[in-house]
């Protein structure tokens, strides 16, 4: 198992396990034992793996699977837990959209993103499609609510995987660090994250060359954003209590300067 599988499994609750990742390990042991003993049913296999038959019966006799194992397997099949370079960039971009204009639901772990001043709903839908899920929209007919894009398929597993990578769950107001996916493959994922995040948050002021990334997160998060911009662009960005000030040279280096 890779480093993301463990925190991903632990986003689930399982009535028989204090640590849900243990359910993943037990399931894998049972599957391996069943493959080696194809003629044994759940009663016989329970003695082999030293687990109660009541726990493994559905796994062996009905092709069932504990939720943590199902989530890890689905995330692995989509390439989210050990992403290649292309998938890392798309996950990093989606993380930028989430931290810039979205959230992961506390109750369901489904991620959703609203449009920004420079980010359209169509672009957000594309970001979800590129990680392998089908997007849909909600609140389009509700004047008092912003229209949001969220996955219509595998949304909970995607949100749990993004949470395992370090995206905040339940809002963005307390996040202090950048998601680990941003650093997973170096500069390419850093640029993908910043491109999405900055276009959600940047505001340009009349008669000023700088841009402002407004935010209500702790100073540590704003400093992490400023440091990342400086690292990627070799230009100036400074953090404050209410956001990040980005120099015109840095915005040009990110190819995000507005005429």
C-alpha cells in the first residue's frame, strides 16, 4: 500500500475496526487466502485467516467488500493514489479549484466547486472529467445560491482521496498547509495548482500593478501560497492576514497577468 491508501481508508468508519485501514489489510488477506484455497467456503477460510466467519462471510460468499477497501481499490483504479505525471497535474489543479472556490462536504466527502471571476463552470467540469469522474451542476435554478459543479460518479471516493492528499474537509477557513499533491512531482503540479487557485482568488486594483489573492485562512496558509509563488516564479509575493499580494512580475511569470 502506498502512503495515500492509509489516510484514505481512515476517512471511513467501520463498526468492527478501530482503525479502518485494518479492514483493508484483513480483506486483502482473505482474498489472498481464498485464491490459494478456491474450494474453501467462509467457514473454513475463517480458520485460515483467524477472523470470525461472521466478518468475512459476505467477502467470501457474496463478493462483498468493506467500504474502506472498496474506496482504496476504486481510487487506485483511477490512478489517484499513485498518480503519474499527467494525473498529478490534474489532481493538483483540482486541489487549486477546491482551495480557491470549493469545498469537500463533511457529511459525504463529495467535493464541489463554484465558478470564479476567471474560472467558468465549463472549466470546472473539465477539471473533474480529467480525473475520471462525470460532473454535474446544482443550484442552477436557485437565485440565492451559487451554481456548483460536483461529481455525479465516485464523488465520495474522490473527495476522500483529495482529503488524504491534504485538501481540507468541511471548508477552507482553518487550512494551514498546501496539499501534498502540490509537491508530488515538483514544478508541473505546483504550476497547475497555482493556475487554478490564483484565478479563483486574484483581484486587480485600478492603477496598481500588483494583484491580491483574498482569503480568510490562517497566516500560515497565506505564507505557504506566497512562498510557492516565489519558488515557481522567482518573483515577489508577500503574505498577510487577509491574503497574498502578488507582484506584477510574478503574475506575468505565471502567465496570469490581466491587461
